[in-house]
C-alpha cells in the first residue's frame, strides 16, 4: 500500500509589522543621509505647522487625512530620531543587527521603563525621574512634546535605549487616552526600578498594552 505523504508543516508566520514600526524604520533609513537628518532635526519641539523642512521627507508616508495628534506624533518622533547623538545611532544599528527575532510588543519598554533603566544606571536620580512622570501625567501633548527633546537626549546620551515605535503610539493617543498611558508609564517605571543589573540599562521589559494605531495611521 502506498503511504500517504504527510503534508509539510508551514513555518510559523512572522509577526506582522505594526504601522508605527514601519514608520520608524523609514525614518531610520532617512537618517542615514546627513542632510536629511539635519532637515528632520529642525522639527524638535515644534508643531507640524512649523516643520517646513520635514514635509518633503514625511508627507508621502502619511495619509492625507490624519488626526492632528497622530500627525504631530509622527513628526515629533521623526525629529527625535534625527536628533540622536552619534553614540545612540551606533547603538541602534548594533541592536538591530544583534536581534534575531523581534521582541513581543507587550514586553517592549515604554518611557517609564526607560526612565527606570536610567535610574538603575545612575544617570538620573529616582526622585527626579518619578517627578517627571507625575508631571507628564498632568500635561497636554503640546506641553509633553516641548519636554521630550531634552529628556530623550539625556537618556540616549547615557546609553539608555528608547523604543521609538512604542513612544510613537503613546504620543498618538496621549490627549485622547492620557490617564491610561500615564498610568502604564508609572507601572512600568516601578516594575523596572532596581531590577537586576542584567535588566538595565535600556533592556528592562515592561508591560505595554498600547492599542492599535487609529486607522488613519500609515501602513
């Protein structure tokens, strides 16, 4: 009797790339060009209406009709990525090359976890980091955008990694879901604070139950 061949088991499908991850990957590629990186950096802390040099690089990656908060978040994150110090750009490249499989989304660090990693590494004092998180929880996205350049520069200069895709989604929803996001940042901060040295700096996992981006966010 002829044996019936056993059907081959297909390999597991790779997790679909989130729109936020696709956008971050696009910006990282743009930043390989020094002139483009300089253009994007001019958007630091500015509303979209004052980001004249960013439009040429970003407008075709974003839908024509897009929520104001979402567009501001995309422009802001692009500017923050472009403003990374050289050491952070090198570290991002090395991490990308060393990562065999993408980390589960819900285990990726948000801003609270990154601040705790900075405290663990003695880059920021605990009282200062916690105070910043409480301050952020009371502020609108406009105020938060003004504070992020200095904060992210401090973290990156100290060797603390930032997950740009997670930050992008949090900023997108900030004015519409601030209490939940701020609470998650604080929870991640305290879960990560004073963990074993192996978990810091910049690698401590934190729960990040970030919702899917609004449908106007680019694919």
